């Protein structure tokens, strides 16, 4: 039996033969205590953005997007897998900013399960990972959204380009809404009539995803939804 290490804390994982380890695809890549720090979002959530809340109504944020004629119906809905707690912040910073790409394997099973539970019935024609700008991709060495998209058994299209990068977090909501769209499309004709699932690591304000969705709708996408790892 090979020795296995937890991808999060790097401690050796105690490999016991349990019913779980006999199921194909359920290999342990985290220790139990690390895995338990990842909190999956439980219902009820906002039907628009998956924000955990006490009812099933569209949250005030989503209502204001839908009231704006420029953004109404641009993003059909977002689904997220995990809550953004302190443990997740730590894991995400290791993953993204310290370049630990191997960590993504921790999320594979839950990401796939969430896709199946929320999108299987509705046919999705293709996924599109939210791209990084070329300079950011060079810095980081990998696009975390693409690694997540690789977990799904769907055609993946890389037709979006990020024309320039701005630190969105430093702007107010109003500035974000009115800032120009950072995305452009490299292959317009293959989007027409397609149901697209955008993939990203985190849904914060929904601005990035809506900007990408706006470009896709402009070239004839039938619908654009998103699956994100975390709802902050
Ligand atoms: Zn661990
Ligand atoms: Zn919402």
C-alpha cells in the first residue's frame, strides 16, 4: 500500500480500508480534519447567485442586477460548491498565490457532484473557464478556473480573452458596474445557440462572470450559467 499525504496540511494520511476506500474514485487526498474544514453550501440559497440565506427568494444583489436593463438575464444563475470560511481563505491563498496547483485535486469530487446535481438535466453544450490576463497567467503558471473545468466531462471552449487586468476588489460596486468589459471573444461563430457554463474559482460580486456572459450573449449564446468553487 502506498503512503499518501494530505494535500492541505501535508501530513501523512492514515490509509485504513473502509467501505469508502473500496469505491472507485473515492481515494483519499486529504486527512479527515482538513476535509471537514471545507463547508459545502446547504440550501436554502438565492436562486440567482447561490448565496446562503433563510429563504428561496432572489437576494437584493441579484434583484438589482435584474432591474438593470443592461444586465437583466445576462447570467442565468450561479451555483457554488463551498462557503468562504477562514479555512477556505487559507486554502485558496495557498492554491492561487503560492502556486500549489496540485491542491485542486481536493475539490474534484465535490465540484463534479455539484455539477451533476445542478446541471445534468439541463443540457450544457460547453464550459468556458474564466481566463486570466496573459501577465497574470505568466506570474501564476496556471489558470485555476481551467483546472476546475477539466474536472467536468464537457467540451471546453477557450474563446474568451482578458484584455487587461484590474484589481476589482479596490473599486466600489458602482465603479465595478460601470467599468469597461475586460473580455473579448476570439471565435464568435462557435458560441451561437450554445448553452454555456462559465467556470471560476469564486463568485464575489458576480461582476466578472456577468462581463464574460455579456460577451457570450452578444455573439448569440442561448444561455450562460456559472459554476464556481466558492460563494464569498
Ligand atoms: Zn490535512
Ligand atoms: Zn443572489
